[in-house]
């Protein structure tokens, strides 16, 4: 059974989410704090994570989680926390839901994110390594590198870079990248693409590569320079 970990300090929210997810056939584990979440993360297939918790910031938990795991994460944020949403996406959150929300909406997002993750995993298992210039990704091991220096990428960042490496030189509109990486059934905006491109450029530069290899095509979208 697919297990979802709900991390939120409000019992009413956990109860309503747990009810909706169990009704859809998911197993559910609840955590009211980061301490409880850390002990339950290993067995989770997906995490629904509130960013405001009594013993710390959910973003710090997400950062430490991404250093060792690419388990899908959906963050819960308030409507006035745009900065947290952007930072959460930069750190590797797969989706976000604004409070107040419908538990059925969250359950639908959970199904969509899990379908996308399963589809990418199946595709990756059949692909050989991709390379353009000094950049390379191996879909089977989910490792990326600049020359011989490994890049520490989130699941979404890896999938985005792989999409570019499959078609170097191709100009992708933001909507095309959203469909290819996030899926047509996940409701995120163009800003999400921009946030992840910024994060990818930063990590490429930190690894000794040229961040300009991911080129902005004004008024259209992005492309990976092939020369």
C-alpha cells in the first residue's frame, strides 16, 4: 500500500486529510512535529508537509530531506507566503497547496504527483545516459554532473535538466516544460519553471559549469545551448 506521511501540527487538518487519503486507498501516517516526521520519513512514498511547525521550519526539513532522498513532497502554505512557496519549489518540493484547501484537492494532487513520479521512473529505467557539452545525466542512476563533478539535484531539477538534454538546442515554451516535467494534471504556473531554471543555473555554476548554457529566449522560453 502506498503510504503518505502528513506533517502538520493541527489535528483537524491531519484528520481531514487522513480521511480523504484513506478513502482513496492510501495508507496514512501522521506527524505533528518535525521530530515525529523524521522518524517516519523512511517508509513514506509521499510527504504532505506544512511549512509552519512547532519545533522548526518545514523548509529546513525539506532541505535536509533533499540531501538524501527524492521522495515526492507537497507543501502546504498560506496564501500570503509566496516567498515560502518559491523557496520550497527551489528546494525540490514537487507541488504546493494553498490554505485553506479542500482535502479532496490534496488527495487529487497526491495521486497526480505519484503518477508523475512513477512515469518518470519507468522512463528513466529505459534510457541511456544523456550528454551535451560538459553536462550529463544518467536516468537509470538519476545522477547528473558537470564534467566529472556531480550535481546535487532534486527530483524535479533532474527531470528538467534531462528534458533539456534530450533535445539540446530546442526552444521550450514554459507550458511545454510544465507538461514534460510536472505533467498536465498538476496545477502550477510559469513562475515554477523560472524558479527551477534559476536553481539549476546556480548549481551548474557552483559545480564549475557555465550557467548560461541554459539560455533564456526572450518572449518564448528556454533552451539548452548545443554549441
